[in-house]
């Protein structure tokens, strides 16, 4: 191999030599977006497929009696990884008298997806996993996974590369009736085969002697519609190799996700959250039809299931894989599959030298705690005509300047960028990146409103006959994209212990904005209508019919997740819940007073003292009365100071000066509080469902 060719192969990623690529080509069908791929390290044309069945296969099996194994790799690997997998398996299959054909379908996106996710520093256990699930969905996981599934389907549809293979395979078997045909699919390869196997049967392949699904990532409804009906008919023997529920729960993925990839697929990649996935034992157990389908009781089942780890019993029913990505590496599993295909003991399988990216548990490095200071500043002027504001962007910039002066790293969302999805994702980013000792700030300047309470969580608060949620108005609010108090509360419930989060809301209905809303008073609507007469603009909107209908359409009648855990965030509000927040002279009245007090007050006075200073500025204009909402102990804490501070190495964190262990919130969490936070984490996607649609 010359230097230029070797360099090109390395740059392309597989690391295979020119000779290895040449040897592999008769066994690879390379697809891109369902069509033959004319690029990449191995290109495929119709002529290449013809050569497999007219030249290479007859040379391998002159008598036409060799089993043909059609393999589909997982849908989360690159072309390079698919080629490495095919190279590692190819010689082994041939040594066992099986002619392998590998579909390499260029579907890799795992590294790109996880590379786009923020870390979950300080978020632990199920809450951390939930954070990753939500961010994977927000980072277009569902869209990319959906495209991958469409490519799998398109490959076996009219004009698809796999359909061409299916027809050529049908013609070959018709001419060589002693040939048996087998399919093996790993992970999303089960999705690929859900379309390829029926297409091949329709194209003239009389039957698949075996179909083996390894840790299948296919939806149960897709499996039941496409493959299950062929069991005992077009598929003589169907088997699933996958892990027990406990093994799935102890597997890991990149980014610190503490479960198997199938759980992430179920929670983040399918359009409907918690879609049943075939490879998950709990999904099979919850489906009576699948239980009967895979039940061996009395020998009446149509298919077999091998729950790893299975080390005893028939040698066609064994697997010792302990990771999702490890099934096609696992000697016991692959030799079991080969025995199903050949009917005899196979030659020893050698595990691949290069693992798939998700098969390697991430390295966890212990780092000393470092307090960081980060802020998200949001300002929206660019509302629809007649609803514009003029001081909110300037407010966000003013808050940002003051925060930067005391060491905060500031992110801003202004006007068109301040959509519901972007705002929620920005807040989530603050929370997911935080750890004990960090100081966070969220600031919002824009319209506030109220909206019908859909889950009834306001009922106990004496709101009268008509119940409402408080809401912030992102720039796209008219599409029903409001951010209600419940959304913020569920986000803030994910705060790790020992993290300080202070919010500054310069809007109407900013009071108790993280959960509660007292009865509406006439002062709100009357004040908004009269604001212009006083040279001021009210940051308040009465929701119109279209906004309300769109909101209901987006949110539905959500179930009440239960009361919040005790809130740990501190909220400084521009006004009481039944008052109007105004802007005058290019700034919000609250911002004009409070932002200039921030730098002189940070880490010098208590939160109560800061509020007192702000209230002094409003003594001459009682129309608007700022206040704060938080746990009682918060008033005595130091303004914008860490709740904890680092001490000597190896001793972790301790309460900041002047705070007892009770007020620092680093003590053990009561079981009922932990349960409430867990409920909040588990229901957060309900509040951000338009991450999917937006």
C-alpha cells in the first residue's frame, strides 16, 4: 500500500489497508440514505451487487449450498466503524462455511449527538439520567433517529439499495435451492431487517432459516407489524438475544448516562416518550402478546428469547453480553448465533479489537470542587405589533454588565432568540452544568401573563373559581409557547444540593413565578390599560383566544405531578402578583433600581438587605412593590454568595461563612423531599413537550 493510500484510509477513519478493503468489498453493500453509496471507503453500485451473486458467491460455494448471512449493524455507528466490524467478522464467518453480506448503512450520529450535549456536573443518579434524556431530545435526537429509521425503510423500498439486494438474493436462491438464508441485526439493525426481511420474502426468497436480533432497538409495534407475522412462515426460526432488565439498568452510555442505550432510545429518540422497545425486558413483560410470542412454555412459542447472561442450556441459547454494544463482540453470543445458522459447533469467535463507541464506559475523573458563577439574561422587545416593549433588551444587557463586573460568565437571549425552547434549554443548561458551590443567576425582562391552569395544581391555594398559572411570554408565545410557573419549578427542582440560584424577573406576574398565583385583582388589568396615560408601558398581556387555544393544544390536560419539593431558588420579583411591572425611559423600573445595586451588594449584604435597598428606590411610587420568594432561611444568606465553599483537599465542601448546616442545604434530603424532586424530574418532559415539535 503506498503512502498516499495509507494516509487516505487513516483519514477516512477505518484504518483498513487497501488490501483489506479489496478483500472486504465482495461482502459489503454500502448505503447512504437508503441508496447505494458511491462515496466513502467502499462504494457500491448495482454492478457490485450483481458481482456478489454472479461471481464471488459462486466462487465461495461452487455447489450453491453455503448459508448466506445478511448482517445489519447498529444504527449509531459511522461508515468507518461499520467497515471495521465487517472486516473483523468476515473471515470468521467464511471460516465457518457461511458467506456474509454486510449492510453498512452510514447512520452514525452518536458522537455528534453526545458532543452537543452539556455535561451534567453535579447531577447524580436518575436525575442525571433524566437530564441527559431531556437534552438528547432537545439536541434533535428524535429527528436524527427518525431520519435513520426512514433510511432503513427507504433502503428496502422502491429504488432502495437493499431492495436491489433482496431481488438479487431471491434470484440466486431460486437457482440454488440448497442455499439457506439468514439475517442478523444488532441494535438498530433490527429496524433495518424489519423492512429488509419482508422485502426479500416478497422478492422471491422462499424463507429465512434464521433471524437473530441482538439487543434490538426496534419499536415493539414495528416488530409486531413487520417481523412477528412471518415467524413460523417466512421466518423458520426467530431468536432475540438481549439483556435482563437489571443488566440494562447497570449498563452505561457516553455522557455519563447510567443505563443502556435502549433506555435512552425509549426516552429520547422515539417521537413518543417511553415508547416500548423490543430489546427491553420490561417492555416484553408488559405486553401479553409478546410474552406469549416468546414464551417457551409447552413449546408453543413462535420465537425464542435469550436473556443475557445465559451460560447454560442449549448452545443455541447462550449469551454472556453485559453491555448493549457488546453483543456482536461477545464470543458466547456470536458462537450461539453461528450454531443456529450452521447447525454445528463453530470455530472460535475472536472479539473485535475496535469496540463501538457506546460499549466503552466513560472514564470518571474525580476533580476538586470549583465554584463557578454563571448567568442567563433574557430580554424581549420584539413582540407582535401592538405588544412591543422598548426596555427589555437594554435591561438584559444592563444586568449582564453588572453580573460580569462581579465575575459571572453571562449568556444572553435577546428578542428572536428568546423562544420558549431556547429559554428552557438555557435554564436547563445552567442547572445541568452546576455542582455544589456554584452561584447561578437567571434574569428575565419581558411580558408576563396568566393562563388557565390545566393540571389543577393551583386549586389548593385559594384561587377562587377560576384557576390560573403564571406565565412568561417568550417571543413565540402566540403559538401557545408560554413558560408557566410549573415549568420553572420543575427545572429548578433539578438543582443539585449546595447550588445557589437567584432569579430576577422584571415582568408582570413575576411574583411567586415558580409555582403559585393568588387571585387576580382588577389592579392588573386596569393598570395595564392605564399605563400609557402615565408615559409608561406595562409588561403585561391579557392572553387572547388564539394563544389560549394554542396553549391548550400544545399542553393538553396534563396530570398533576404533585406538590413541589421545598424550593431552593430565590426569586426577586419586579412586583407583587396582583400588580403591574412598568418600564419607563428605556428600562424596566425594577431593573433601573435593582441592577445598579447588584455590584455594590454582591457578597457584602444579605438578600433581605438587598431587597430593602431596592424597596427604598420605590418608596415614591407605590404602584409597584418588588419582593422576593424563597425559603425563610434565604433572607439571611449573603446576596450572590456560594452556599458552600471549598475547604482543605479531601474534605469536600462546607457551609459558607455565617450559614449553619441547616440553612446551607447541604444536609441530607428528607425522603419526602427527595421523592418530590424525583417526581419533578420524571415529569419534566411533559412541561417541555414542544422540544419535540419546536
